[in-house]
């Protein structure tokens, strides 16, 4: 899958991840744009939607929280946790 991590522009450099299911749950790096503090629009596209299901789809807004992940080494990431509406 060819996606690049988005970078948080107001709180330093963090990867933005969303939950993806491809046999097992994984935190997938995804391109996103800052809409307002803590809310991002997913702009990356799922290159393999038939085998990998994303929690949030391209164009959706997601509230993000800082989390510590340890997929190979412990590091801080912004994680998409909740779908939000345009005016939320």
C-alpha cells in the first residue's frame, strides 16, 4: 500500500494513523489535512479496498488524539478515533 504519513502542523511532527482491517487490525499511516485543531480530513486513498477495510474513508472528517504506539518502536502518533460532521 503506498500511503505516506500526514504531519501534524500545530503540535510538532506526528504520524496520523487510522484503523485498518486486513486479516488483523493495524494502524495504517494515511495522508490527511488539518481542518481545525484536532480534526483532520482523510485525503489518502485506500489502494486495496477489496482486502483492506479502513475505519474512515477518503473525504471523511476524523477527530484525532495523540497516542503512544509501539508497532516496531514506541512512538507518538495522531490516531483517528471518531467521525465528525462538517460543523462539529
